[in-house]
C-alpha cells in the first residue's frame, strides 16, 4: 500500500479529487496505523472508526456523482478531546465529566465537516487542559512519538503526537498558555495560535452556552504551513450571533520571499532563560534569514518591561484559569492570600492572588495589558516577525509529581516548571498570532520548534513566513521508526 501517513491534508485532498485514492482506502489506512502503532503512544484516546468509515463511504459516493463537499473532501482527521463531537464524551480529563456526551457537533467540528473532512476520533489532554504534559485519570498518559518516555506537550499533546506519528492528516487544538505551540515544538510539527477572537470558542467547552473567556483561542496543528492556512480559513470567522453584524477579513500573506521580511530574533531572556540548544537554534535561524536577504535585529524589543509584562500575563491567566471556582474554593484562596507576603511571586502566590481578584482589580490588570498591546502595535510598525523560543528545552521526561515539586533542568540548572509560560505569554496576553515551526533536531535527537510572532490579525503572514522558511531549511520530518 502507498505510504500516505505523512502526506499533507491538502495533498491527500488533491489525490482524492484526482481519483488517485479513495476516502475509504485512506480512512482504513489511518485506522490500521492507529490500531497497530498507537498503543505505546496513546494519542487517539476516543475512537470513532465506524462513523469515520461511514463518512468516507459517503464522500466517495459524492465524488462518484461529481459532488465535492469542500477543500478537505474525504480527508480523515482527529481533534482534541476538549472539542464537542457528536456521540463522544468531552471531559477535559476530568473524572466528573466522564459521561458528558453530546448528541450534536460543536461549531468547529461542524465547520470541518462542512469542508469535507471526517473524524477518526479525539486526542488526549491533561486534566483541565492545564499542563505541559498530557495525562489524566480517564485516558492515561500520552508519549512523544520521538521518545515515548518523554512528554508530547500539553494541553494539545495528543494532537501533536497523532500528527507526528502519522495517525491523522490534520488536527485542531486550543491555546491559553502555549497549549498548541508547546506540543508542536516538542513533537516537531506546526501549530498556530490565532489572533484572539478570530476563531470562535463555541463547541470547545465542557458545558454549552458559557461565554468566551479571556486569552484562550482555538487553532490548527498540521505537518506543514499550507495545511495551517487552510485549516485556519475553515475555523475562522464569526459565530452565528456575531455574523449578523460583522465579517472577518484577515490580510493575506503578501510577502513572497524571506528577503521581504524584517525580523527580530529574541533568543533568550533573563526572565525565562532557555537552553543553549534552543537559543543557538534561534540565532542560527537569524543567520539563515540574513543570508536570505532579510533585515534582522538581535536587540530590538517592544517598549515594555518583560518581567512586568509576564507578571501581568500570569495575573490574567490565573484569573481565567480559576474562574470556575465555587464559593468554597474562593474562600479557601482568600485565606491563603491573607498569609502571603507582598514580595512572594511564586506561581502558587500568583494563582492565589488572581483567584481572589475583584472585578475592579481585573479591569486594572486589563488596563496594564492594553499598554503592552499598544507597545506591540508600535513595534510592529517597524518589524514584521519576532522569532523566539516556545519552551526552554526539548521534550522532557514524564513528570507526574504534584506541580509544586516539579522543576525543569535548563543546561543543568533547575528552573521553575511554569517559568516557561513567559514565552507563550508574549503572544497570548497581547492577543497576537504566533506560529510554531520545526527547525530540525537537537543533539539529543528531539525536535526544536520556534515561534514566529506577528502583529494583530497578521495570521497568514506568520504562517506564510514559516512556509518560506521551510522552502529554505526543510519542514516537518517524521520519527524514523514511524515510517
């Protein structure tokens, strides 16, 4: 059988349209790979194979009649467990939602189906989508296809692992603290965190009808940049209520060559130092860009204090993450907050303070965030892209200790486990688009991905930039033992 595992979704759709492959054959091929190879990885934890086969039969029947369902006609994909897919449970890894099954598809699932895709199943997540690892009491732990003793990242860890192992043609995740980009980096695939508000969050929820929260976004993961662009075009746009009054018009990627770009390389930072392997890779990308004719700076920065900006992000992030606490939980946090010193900047302290923010305090923190966004606006009047790390190291060994006991070794120095949220927060807190792209392997044989940050609503520009880089440097490569 032809090896279809690592072809892009756009290539597979083109082959289906040309009659070179059928949707049924392709769907059966991916089902076989999952059944044979996913045991040690544990990425596709909710499987909808029967429904996928039925959808593939329908797609082939439509093609035989000359009817094309959309740009992903007949292409099988997977999606993060946190999305609502009819006939499956959506748990976010939480035991109390074990039976939270929906009879209807969520909005993003509807949009992918309208584009012609169908679903093989859903992929694993951490508890409450709140970790750099993907394990929970319902589905267990997911391993990295490059080394199953290491994390694939989180919270879209199953998504990135499924792509890297060739179990799926396309994926969709979500991101509030790097949850699309961190797994993309660890697994060597592409991931895009859209500009805040571009992709509706409806259908990515535990309980329907909740308002969209601050910071969080939905976005695609893929094995190349063209698939990211296609998936974003499918996912983006107003939901039903908003569509009554506005339409989305993202700027297309206009630059045709790397020499057209003005790029800043932010290789490391004292707030969250990264390993020499990661920082040197960022500097090497800068050198490649210079050689390609791009204007590159290693010192230009937006006009704000990175440490204070990170503190602002943590305050707003933890406020969002703890917003579902009941009255007893808030009271417990209040008692803990009363015992904190003013200088305590530990993650526990920041979570505690954020959990008991008054609405007035949140508005003030939001006001500080707006100043940061304005500084980024001024910065992107001059520069197009910021290339920077996503995490401090390559994928680390599974660590399921309590959060307070975890650290991350960066070049032999133990650093705070959540310190690396700094790199995710640069884009999240300012509502900016960011595309993580693979840059090849480190000396330890594991992938290194970097971020390409851009100005607000310049999503296709950051994705297009990574496509041009891939033409020069190469893009996704599959783990050798999964070919």
